[in-house]
């Protein structure tokens, strides 16, 4: 398989470039393993990020043939109909080197949905178990699967073209996870946070977040559920 890999070292390069590597790879090989072969056998200077290798840590996000993906989850055979696999950094985030991006804009957005007093659980709360029924758990179980890989945000056309300050699909999903959690006590503050400018209403339902999510989360449907609740909330506050 032919790999066309984005390369850019801001300390040396004036412009990004692409390097091509021909590898003899079995169909079941992970793209992450292919990148390791490139680094070990062809180019020790190639930079990319990973940790768990099993779709858990969310650190190996990059763009494969135009779609945000996890390098440890995609196999060579997923691209057998393509003449090549184009490997690029995740979109939206600034490139640090080659396939490594600065994820701080993502984490800053994830932090923004938490009210100021978040995490300060009162003694009353910690002294008893916080029970959750199966029905209540079902409201948030999909959103809980998020591994914060940033793929949805990197692919979101609103972030890329319309509103670069949009809080992004992952942060809206996380807000939904807390707002729908019947054990939480700061729901009203959180609703106000997510309704701020560049918040949930910047989403115009393009579905690409759902398409690329490596955990199969119905990101768009979760966002629509949250919008429906917020609409009711706005009406009841008029
Ligand atoms: S919603 Fe999916 S794509 Fe977005 S950060 Fe979470 S796991 Fe990654
Ligand atoms: S290396 Fe952890 S998700 Fe890919």
C-alpha cells in the first residue's frame, strides 16, 4: 500500500509537504502499525501520537483519506479500494509537528461547559450513595462513551468554515451528559454555559461528527436531544 504522509516541522520547513512510502502491509494491519514501520524503517523523524493502541486513550487521532479517525482502529483493508492512504493531522487544531497537533483548543472547550463550582461536592453529597435508575442511566449512556479524541470537532464544518469559536460537538455532548444526569445539582448553570455565544446553537446539524466518531456515539442525536430540552427551558424562563 502507498502511504502519502503529511510532513511539517515548523522549526525547519517553510511549507508543509507530503512524503510517499510504499509498504508491504497485510490487509489486517493497523494504520498505527504502518506508521511505526515508517518511523522504524524509513524515517525516524516522523512524529505522531499514540498510547493505548486499542481505541481507549483517544490520542492517535489523525485524518485518513479526508476523514478524522483513530490510527489504532483503522486497518489497511478499510482502504483497499483506494490507490493510496493519505495520512494528515486532525483538521482545525494547530500542527505542532507532522501528525501531532495542539489539542489545547479542544480541552479548553471541554472545560468551558463546567460551571465555576464544578467538582466541589458538598459533604451531604459525599456522605451518601448517588443512586441512578437504569432508565436514568439510559439517558446518558451513549455520551459517556466519549474518549475525548477530538475527531468530531476536527471534522465539524461549522468549526472549520462558519464559527471557529464554536464550542464544538464533543463539548456539547459532554454538556448533555451532565444536564441529563439526574444526580447532578448544577444543571441550570450548565444550561446557561452551553447557551452562551458560540455554544450549542452554533451547531447546524451537519452529521459529520456522528460519521467520524470512532466510538459510534450518535453525537448529532445527542445534540438534538439537548437542543429540545433547552428550547423548553428557554420557554419556561420567559
Ligand atoms: S464524541 Fe466521539 S469523536 Fe467526539 S471526542 Fe468523543 S469519542 Fe471522539
Ligand atoms: S492509541 Fe489510544 S486510542 Fe489509539
